[in-house]
């Protein structure tokens, strides 16, 4: 067994709940190779997954991860099932770098990507996310992360009726997908790519299978509305989480095709009050930890527990991503 020496680091802004958020693991062993790291991960991966479930996020710093291929090897060390970009219903335009690795989002640098659980606006979502900083930005470009269980507790104190409505009614999301990818938008992925469909008939069949309603628009774009999805979920350990994309949709689903005011409704088709959303936004902003990237950083995020986003930035920034699947066993029935 390969043994690497690591330490836990304290970083500015780190939060303390039952456990520190995020957990930061720094590599001390000099001269380590990716062969060493892969072997170490294979022997320690269970404890890192458990740490992500407990802390919400684990940041690996100082490891010899220089590019997409190294990142791919890092991910494979965990032995988890991949959740590929092609099979996902992600709204974002991304570019694959390896079989498992793709760019985090191709939206322009001045576009904010607001807090969300990955693909919580769809019936299909990953259990964990991996991020890797290949190139740190010159200015800003942090990835804000927020503990969704803590947010829900505070939101229930501030606005119990809003949380009750979210829990009882669930939510529907509506999004208009262009005929071709639009990299200028944070939700510019085409319906062809999103649905893995070359024809309108194939797109309709996929949406029907998933329980979506849809409308074809004159410009060839497709407006799709989800079935009722939970806005609050309960994990098997009893923690309740604000598992949704409400904040991202309310704040950021705006482009030439989409209006945030029309993006979200409660499951009974009643409007979601702006006052409740504003409280959720304010609390989430207060609770967010800004992950300031250093080149080579790898972050493991528990998607059931933690929301993430992206701050605007200046200069070049390359953050890569990968998703892994779960059988849903961590969600209570």
C-alpha cells in the first residue's frame, strides 16, 4: 500500500458546524507521482467519501494534478460509477476533455452562476461532483459552496410558510433550449445535445419518458417543463436539505430565450413568492464559503448536501469537472 503523508489545513473563511466546512487535505509527501496518488486513493477512498458526506466538501491541495489526464486518474482512484455529460440533462454548454472530464461551464467570465445542486432541476442527478483547477484565474472566479442542510434550518426559522410550501408542493422548472449550443448563456445547451436526440420526434419521446411537457417555438427552440420535483429532500441520516435549483433559476436563468420570472412555479402551478426566494438568497449568500482556487486543487462535493456556483472572474480560468452516479440510497423514501 502506498502511504502519503497529509495534513488538514485551516483556510480563511472556513466554517464550523458539527464538522469543519470544507475539509482541506494538504499533501506533505514531496516528489509524489500520480501513480502514488492513485494507489493511495484506492486504499483510502471510502474514508474520503464518508468525509464528504460528513463535511459536505473535501478540498485536496498540493497533489500532483496538472491537467485533465491527471484529474481523470484522480477520479478513477475512487472507483465510482461515472455520470457522463452526454447522459445528463445539464443546461450548461461544456466541452469534454477526457471520457470522464469536461469543462465546468463555458459561460462568459462576466456571467455569475448562482448556487444550485447539480441537475436538481431534472429527475436525473449525480451524487457527487469533482472539480479541478487546471488554471487559476487572475482575479476572482471563486466557487461558492453552501451547506444546504444548514440553509434549510435557517430558512425554516425565517420563513416557515415558504419552507412548508416548498416541502408540500414541490416545484416545476421551465427552460427553453436552443436548436444549437449557445455558449454565451449559462443554460445554452441545445435540445439536441441535452436530450441526445437528432430529431424532434426523438426529443419528444425522451421528454415523454421523463414526464416533461413541451412546446416547440418558431425559431426551432424547445421549451420544456419538468414534472413536479421535490424542493426539499430528506437524507437517510435524517438531515433535510434544500435540494433544488430555485436560487439559480430565480437569479440566473436569463438569456435571449429565458425569463427567470417564468422559470419556476410550485408543483400546483401557483407562483413561488419573490419574498421567500429573496430570504433564501440572502441566507445562502451569508452561509457561502468561497473556494479560492489554486492550480492543482481538486474538490469533492457531496451533491446531496452542498450547493455550488461560480463567481465572475478576469483573465483565464480553467476549472474542470466530473460527475459520479449514485443509486439514490442516500435519499429517504
